[in-house]
């Protein structure tokens, strides 16, 4: 499979040549057929990974999607998701993680290769991917349910055979090889780490013992598959946060051992302990602020933080070496151009836009739908749910949510330019409708610019999402009318075929005594205060200026402990305010990715911010707030400003008035009383309506 490239060197590099149109057909980009242009960058150059020939150097990193049947079998949803990736033109797909032994732990919805019963589904999956001329490997792993030191030698020998047997099944199913996962929570990683492997037998004790399981697995898998299949290893290059954390020289030694054992390629990731746990997600260790005494390292984390370690490994081995972990395309191109690595693996960006490689090859990088690093996909894996992407509503719903050309082009009026309206307008225009987008605000995005001001860009690039929508609406010819309120008269004048109401929810304040006091404000009030300046200056500049002035007092009590309340607390503490959070819900941080919440709450506490969950607010007084804790104990907090996180309810505006005038009226997002008030919920709601018009 892949592109057969003449004369690869020892690292699999080939000359940059145009791809054959017979081998790589036209791609569908948003419903429009575009011809691939000849590759002009290293990212688009062919490469050999052992016996595999890849059309380009973009690899889909293995991720747990959670779409498999409860027993771990491949189903229609799994096939559709991976086929979308293959159709998008990626060079190699790693599917996984796939259990090589009966799972005793690990995420739900994962794939399995520990029994022949899974061969038919895997064969079907391989055929679907190969139909688009893309090679595929299965990432093999075994999640530990007990400490590594507790495993008997006979069990370790059994696991070597289980990896080999799973690899044989991958070969029988028609896959092009396997990738061994040596990352945190897996048996291979535990065996390799001095922090986990304290054994004093032949499976530990020194570097030879710690490397034994991994090297024996590589040799056994290589023997099981033969020379025509790839055997990759994804490993942690360097760790931080533990006295026995793996150092770079140890990673280099390990890489040499894996090469000698028969590995075809290495993919370098990151790991860590304590505040560095989750370093494979490069934004996490620096959220909400870099660890004390480690700011120089943390400053590199947003972009390609693992690259220096990967480069060091590449200089020490002769097989191809790749890197993964928050690489934007510019950083990836630069790394390849300077021969720092041989290929790059992308996880989240290819979930956000499976057509990223095709758009890049077509010279239309500006049309790539961005990953904004909201990390809701990673959150889904943590809480054992199917993965969804905020920006890509079709992920996991490829078969049901189809943006087919409209049977008849309609004049569609979209009222409201928040996330639901933006996506509804984009999808409707993509399908061939003539779209008019109206909003009474002077700028696009609804509440998104305010959210961008509060969040910043380091961990959730909402401003980047807005930039994408502005480009797409312009490209698709959507008529945008801002600072224009829609009324019945305007609807009568335009006489559209369909109206999409995306006017957002109506703010609702709690019925608490004293809520009308002068020192009480709400998130809706803050947005109204900032909206004009956000339009004129943008969220990035406003965030900088907010360090000089914010319209709240020195002591702030926030009524609301969900994602919005906690992020506001971080925002104001970072600007010198004393903050208390009083939340009614039984758990703090609703709507926030769990790994982020689990870092933010201790960070707030360490800065003197008391956060109460399950509380009942009794009264807002002149001095502050009176409330009862979850245990029923009375509390009071002094506050110069009481900030209410306004809940939002269904917005019935215009519906009844225009229903007799327009053949088709649809509501989306909070305007429809949707159960998911998040940006992702709004975008997905807009996509569904746009696809049905």
C-alpha cells in the first residue's frame, strides 16, 4: 500500500515528486472537487517507514475513539471514521489502541485484537482504508491493572506471546503492520521506567532488564509478521517530575535497543509525573500557569515541545523517527526541512479536519478547519465516552451527518452569528444555498469573543475558530449583515425560503434576595460592557488590556461553579483579585475537560480562592453573600462585586411572529432550548440544521 517511491535512503527519504493522479485521486473539499497540486513541501514528500511507502509524511496518530462495540469489535461507526481519515489523504493511519490481551482495565469503546473473533471486523476496516490507497497499522497495547512489579515472570513471557499473536492477527486481517504503544498506563512503558520497574530479577534491576520486555516483544512481533510488515514503537523520549524519570540519554539508549531488535520506525512522545503528568498533551502541564521553577521548559510546551528529544534520538539511530505533540503545520514543516525528524504524527488536528492533508496538497491551507485545543476529545477518553470534536460535528457521525448538495438552492436567512448560526450558515452555503447571516451585534461570534478574552489562546483558541469562520463565510459567499436587528418587517421584505433562528439563550438570574443590588453584575452584563471594545480591538488585545483594568472590585464573589465560573475565577485572580466561588451543582467545573479541571481547582485553592460545590445562596447583602454549604452550614463572604454566572433559557423571539410568513423555520443552539449550551453543542446543532435545509 501507499506510494511506491524509488531509491529510499536508510531513513526512507525519497525525492519530492508529484503523486500519480491514478494513485491519489481528486479530493472533495467541502463539496467542491479540487485537483491535487504537486507537493512543494517536505510534509508532502513520500517516505518509506521500513517496508511501507507513504505518500506523505503526515501520520494519523493512534487515539482511542471509543466507537467500537462493547466487546471491542469493529462496527460501521469505526469504519466510517477511519475511512474519512483515509479519504482525506493522510500518509499512514495508526488505529488504536488495540488490546493484545483480554482487557482488565482501560477506556471503554476500545478495539481488540486478542482473539480471532475480531478478524472479520479488522479485515473490513483495513479494506476500507486501503480503498483510498493509505497504509494502516494497529497500535497494540496492554493496560496494566496491577503494578508491574507484581507480574510473575511467566506472565511477562505470556504477554510477549500475546503481543506476537495480536500482530499475527493484524497481518491476517490485511493490515500493513503494528505500532507498539510504550506510553503511560501500558505494560511496555511500565517495564521501561525505573519509576515503575523496581524489580531485581531478569525483567528489571538495570537498563538491560528494564528493556527486556520491550525488546523481546519487538523481536517476537517481527518474527510473527515477517519482513514485509512495519513494526513501529511509540515511546516516551524524556520525562520530568520524578527522581527516576527517564533522562534523554536513557531514551537514546532505548531507541538503539529497539532498532537492534527490529523496529521499523520510532514515534517520540512525552510523559511525566506530578505536575508534569499528561505531558503528551503539551498544553496541560502549563495550565493554568507553568509549574513554579519550571517556566523555561513550560514556555516551549505550546509548540512542538517534544521536538528536541526526538531530534536527539534521530541522530543516534538510522531508522525513521517521528514526533507527536501539538505541532502546527509551520513547526512541522520547519522540523522536516531542517532534518530534525523524518515524519510527524497528528492526532487532534486530523480529528478536527480529516481533509487536512488534501487541503494542504491543494495549496489551500487556509481552508483547514483548525483544532483549537479545547481538548474535549481527550476529555471523552478520560470519562470513557465516544470522542467528539467541537469543530468537526461529523466526527463519529460520518454516516448520518452528510453535507450533500441541496436538491434545490434556497434563500436562507440565518439570524444570529454565534457558533450555532456560524456553522448553520457555513454548512448551508457549502450545500449550495444562498445564505444571508444577520446579527444585531457589530461582530461575529456571539459570546465567543468574550470567551476568547477570558480563556486566552494557550489552551483553547476560540479566536482562531472565529478567524476560520470569517474566512469560510467569505469564501462561500455568505452575505453577512452585522449591527442589524431582524424584525418581522425585514423578514417580510426579504421573503426567504427558510429562516434559521440562532439568537442564543435569554440570560436568567437566580431568584435570590438582594440580586438587584448595585454591586451585583452578571456574565451577560460583562459581555454587554465589553462587546463594543471586543469588536474594535479584538479579544487578543482586550486580554492584554484587561491586565490594566477590569470592571470589578478587589473582592469578587462568583455565583456559579461550572466551567464559566472557574475560568472567570482564574481570570480575575490572575489580575490581582480575591475570589470566592459559590456553586449550586454538586460538582465543580461542569463542562470543563476533567484533566483541566483537576489542575485548575487546586491552583485556585493555592491562591486563596475558596470554591464551594452544592451550596445554596440565601441572600446578597451590601457586604457580600450569605449561603449554606453542601453540609447545610451557614457561610458568608465579603465582596465588592458579586458576579452571577447567568444561566440561559430558550429564546422564543421571532418564532411565532414569522412562522406564518416563511415556509421553513428552524431553531438551533440555545435558541431552541438545547440540552448542551457549550460552544460544541451550538456548533453541532448548527451543523445538523444546515445539513437538513
